[in-house]
C-alpha cells in the first residue's frame, strides 16, 4: 500500500493535509559552511541565545534523564503564575505553543464547526483547523497600501464570525507580517463576540513589543472566559530547541484541555531551563533592547535601499521586493544567508528576515547588496 492508499484510511481532516515542508535543507547547508559562517535568518530564532542560568539548569537536569519529568510541570507553572500574577489553575504547558494551538482545535473544533483566522496569519492555525476536520474561514486583511499592510483587520474578523464559529486564532504581533493591533482595539473586538466563540491570541512575540499601545491580552482574562492567550519560550527566551510553550485561560477551559494532554508532553530539561530563564528577566530585557535597536537599524537600512518593509513589533521584518523574490532568496542562500520565502503564505514577492545580532544583519545587507546589484 502506498501513501495514497493509506490516506484513504485516514480521517477526513488528515486526508487534505500535506506534511510540513521545511523549504530548504538547513542541515545540508550547515554542513557545507564552516561553524558560524551560515547566517540563519529564516525561523525568527534568537541569536542572542538563552540566559546562562537556563543552560546551567538544563545541564543539571540531564543527571535525571532516566526519570520521567513532572507530569504537571508544577515548578514551572508556579514560576509562570508568579511572573504573570495569575493563579496556577490558569496555565497549561505545551511541547512548544504549536502543540497547544493544535490541541485547542482538537478539543474545541471539529466537523460542522468553523475556525476563523486571517489571511497572512500563522500557518499553524489552518493546519490545526484542518487536522480537526473543522471548516477554516479566512478573513481578509488590510491592503498593502494601508498604514498596517496585511495586518489583522479586526473588523473583517468580527464580520466573519457566524453561528458555526467556535474558534478564532490571531497573533499579536502577527507572524509573518510583524504587524500588530492595539490592546484597546482588541478589547473592543473581544467584547463584541458571543462568549461561546473562543478567541486564541498567540503572543509568541509579545516580549519584543515596544509600542506602549500594546500590552498582553492576559489583562482581559478575568473579564472574558472565552479568551486564550498563548506564549512561548522559543523566541525572546531563546529556547526554541527545547520546545516549551504555555497558555493562559479560564481554569475550566484548562481543565478540559488537560483531558487531551499527553501526560509527559514537556521534557525535564525543558521544564528546568524555562523556570531558570523566567528567573533571569535581566537577560530577557537585554535581548529585547538589542532586538529593538537592531530592528530599527535594519528596517532603516532596508528602506534606504528603497525596499518596502512592513512595520514590525517582533524580531523579524517582512520585506516586499515588488517582484518574484525567489531569485533573491537563491542569491542570499548562495552567499550563506538564509531568509524565509513567503510563497507558501501567498506573498511570493516577499521574504521574511529575522532580525539578527549586528554582525548577522551586516552580513545580510552585504549579501543583499550583491544580489540586488
Ligand atoms: C514561532 C511562533 C510560535 C512558537 O511556536 P513554538 O511551538 O512555541 O516554538 C507560535 N506562534 C507564532 C505566531 C510563531 O511565530
């Protein structure tokens, strides 16, 4: 039996899916370059790296690898609860926030129900909806000439909510655009929705935000039991390799999700490292300050080259080249700089570039100048 034959045996939601396509072969590229020579700007990772305390805690946890980890992740959840000023019952840990985003649809969506997201929203939302067998609905976004090009249009999202809508996914700030909406706009959006529509706000990049008009949606949790906020240790905390994320929601919602959670979904070194990382807010602040400075400098440098750069509150920039970006991507890769192509998002003229550390950004601009010459 081949793949097609097995697909016929799979659940309907799975039949329409394709396996994750990592794009280019990063492992082969790394092998072809001397250590440190490849500039990887495709996955919004944090080149500053994690807190040294996280590394030490992870290494200490290695001595007990023969044990199962704490199935409740109690220490990390208590540290998170203290950090956010929320009760422990509001927290659920995931093997990356990706797992939690998938679980939300698995638990709450399904056939005959609709999942709503924005065009140019994070790819995982569509995947979660389809895997759960739900109907995916995409709201349109602002046109490119708008002040917030391709950002979430909360009015369009609100208008797309119907009687079958069970889940709404949106990221603030958004990936892959880098754009954001204010906390006030979001509060108004949430207040207008029926309480049976669960609204998932993905705050993977919230730590990087410098616009005072945007603060975490966690402030709204008390008033809105249909609100779910997801966060991750993969970005500003610099621990993408450990796969730890979390969500904050009503204790009752968390309790229902616990029924579907794999008992040991977060590994021991991950739990230990993330707890230590949370305890080093000085490191986090340094990372975020460095990112804000470099984000501005890189955006200025790109705009000085007459490229269209979307406003960003994240650690990446969406750049529109006004023509097919595939040859530009190929030119950059040939020079040892890895961007993220956007064809899969329906933005073939764009590349998404992680804001690296200064030397990485310098090498990016140098490669780009050669390619565009
Ligand atoms: C990177 C990213 C995540 C984080 O995923 P993890 O599974 O926690 O590594 C979640 N949402 C968005 C929008 C992202 O860009």
